[in-house]
């Protein structure tokens, strides 16, 4: 069933329509034939956002209800702590490329969206494109910058391994094999709980509230076989874990966590290397290592050591006056100290309360 609202904005030669990408039967067909689409555009990802945080997904398009989709930009409506509504494309997503066939088509969509934003008085709208867009042409301002890493999986395994940092990656992978780290993967409740315990440990170490457990449960339910949890163990003790997502010919590294007491054994390196080998065996072409905050040079360096290509990822907002970075609970040294010393119950409760307003 197609969920259509009334046309939102009239332009000289186009009309802006709203569709629900979690219900519109055209959505997944459109994604399958659109090269720029990623896991973050998928109805499963959007449904998990809706179930976990109460965000309402909406896609704006100039394709009429009786036509196949030829363009679209998905958003989620987010209510801030003080009641102001904003539209983000998309929350908790490393990137979400606007799906337009040309720069002219994108400019037309953005003209209509700017008009609608002004009419409906949203706080702002935000785009998180994978590839840079012309801020001047869309009248959006650059609001945040990140490092973005992608690893080409087309070379053979020996070539990829040869480009890994010799002491920080190659040696750790060999050490993991030498000390007998074991490895399990899947989406079982046991693996999910092992992953979450390590994630809680890692987020505490970084002084940041942990994402709600139900977020990961919902991702498993909505994304299904395209999600994998990998756990490294030593003597049955979980020491590292990663969560990856798959879409078309790309593997996405979305979450990673570990017990620092066992970091010398190379659990994270082993898991990522296993993920690379399995992706290659399945014929995948790219490993998307995601974004890294410029204020986290350690994470940027970690991804650099995998021989991945680093580029700049830019987020954009409209209007320009609202382009300041949205506040996060990890934004001060004091908050980091408090979160790092909070009991588990408070850390998880804070995550349940705060994350739905962050996006």
C-alpha cells in the first residue's frame, strides 16, 4: 500500500510529494536500481529508527503517486528536547546520499524542500551526503566535517593484507591466531548480549552513554540476514566484537567494541580481517568503515592503518543560521567524566532518554 499525503509544495514545473518509505511498495524497487542507495536508505534501517526512537520516516520526491520513483530524499522527523522539530537525512546514519539523477534535479528538490521548511517552520533540515554536494547551489551550509574511510575489496587477499600496517594490524592478526582466539558470528541472543556488554564497557571508557539495547534488537529484526555480529573470545571470554551491515556489494562496519584488558591479543584486528575475507568470498566490492569525528584522531589513525582510502564527509543544514553543531552529551570534559563513572543502570537509562533527541 502506498501512503501518500497531499502535495506539499507547488513549483513552476514540479510538485513535492511525501511518501512513507517503510510502507510504499515502490521504495525497495527504487533502491535496488539506484547505485547511490545504501543500507541507510533501506526500509529495514528506517523501520528500526521508527521502532526504537519514535522517529517518523518520510521521503520527499517529485514522482507522482502513480509513477515509479525516479528521485527521493529520505528524512526522519525528530523532536528536540525543547519541542522544536527538525528533519534529518538520516539520524544515526554515517551518510545518506540524496537520490537524484542530476545536479539540476537535486537543486529542484532542495528548492521545494526549502520552501516547505519555511512554510512549516521546522527548526532546520539536514543532509548527510556520501558524496559532496554544492552548498551554494542547494543553499545549505556545511555544518560538520568527518573523516570517511572505504576499503577497496577488489584486490586479492594477499594484496590487501600487504597494505595493512605491519605492527598495528598485521602483527595483531598473527598474534590473535597464535594465542588461539576463537571467533563466532551470527545474530543469536547470546552474541547480541556479549556484543552489548562489550559496547557498554567501551562507551563507559569513552565517557559516552550507551545506545539502547532495543536499538540493536530492532536492527536484527528489521535487517535480518544482512546484519552480522562477530565476537572474538579467549577461553570463552568475549574480548572484542563488531557489528556489520550488508547492502548490495558493500559491507558496512557500523559498531565496534572491546575489553581493553585484552587488546594486546588483537581481537578487533582479527574480527575486521575475518569480515574482509568473508566479504571477498561473497563477492563484495567495498568495505565501508564509516565516519570518524575529527576530534577522535585515534579512530582516524586506526582506520588509516587498514589501507583504506580517507576522504572528507560533510553534513549540510538549512537555514544557515541554524547550522551550529547539535549538542551531544559527550560534548564536555565534565560530562565525559560523569558518564565514565556512572553505574551501568544510569548509563543505559541515560542512553534510552537522550539518544531519541540526538539523531
